[in-house]
C-alpha cells in the first residue's frame, strides 16, 4: 500500500511534464505559423509593403524612362516634358530616336562629270512607324579589283538633310564631289562605289 501511494505522485508529475512538453511542441509547430500569418495581415504591415512596392515600381519606371527616353519621346511626344524633367538631374538629353535597320538606302547613283568631279545621288527611306534620326552615309569608292581607294563620310548637314525623317518618309539629294589627286600620285581610278547608312 505505501508503494502504490508513493508511485502515483511520480506518475502524476511525469504526466504533468509530458503535458507541458506537448504544449511547448504545439506552440512551436503551429502557433508560430499562426502568429506570422497574423503579423503579415496587419493593416500597417500591408500598408508598408504596398508603399515599398509602389516606390520600387516607380524607380523601375523612371530607370526604363531614362534608358528608353529617345524611343518614348518619338512614340509619345507628350511625354517629352516629363522625360526632360527626369533627365535634368542626370544631365542627359533627348535626341531623335535611332534605329539603323529601319533606315534604308532606297536608291543611289554615282557618276563622273568631268576631270576630278563626280556626282552622288542618294535616296533614304524610313521604314519604321516612328520618326527616326537621319543617318550619316559612308561613301566608299573602289577600283577595278573592288578594293577601296577612297572613303568619305557625309553627315546629314553635308547633304542638307532634315535631322528627322517621318514614318515612311523619303528624302533624296544630289551631291557634287571632287576627288583630288595627291602631289605624288595620279588621281585614283574609280570603277565602283559602295554606300552605307550608319549612326556615328
């Protein structure tokens, strides 16, 4: 009888410890997850997260706007004041949009007039849906073996070309050129030519 009386308090205390451990385990397993869910659902926390998201989104939009400012200004001219305001602290500028693959040399001719005088006729076309900056034109004169004997770069201002060509717009010009011989050699014998439109 005394044995059973002394054993039962031990069992009772062991049961109490097991219950405490079960309560701690339960607190660790699902109560913490529940507390986390409640924390993220608080109005102030959600407001803070929304504010951070909007600030990051605005920063990304500003970065894209500065990087693509020329394209955006050509696509939506109404955005130019906003883009200019973005550029002011960064000391950048808005220039006519450049897309060289949309600028094609529609036609050209190169002919000799007399002596060292030649005439170049060239027509450029903007095949894009946006206004584009007029490119420069590189003229390469070649000999009978198709080897270059002279190169000359003609900028838009050299050709009296507009700074911008409208979508689908065409522009043509005729330019007189002189190919002077050097004192030690005779004038190069020109047999052909090549034209390349490019942005410097």
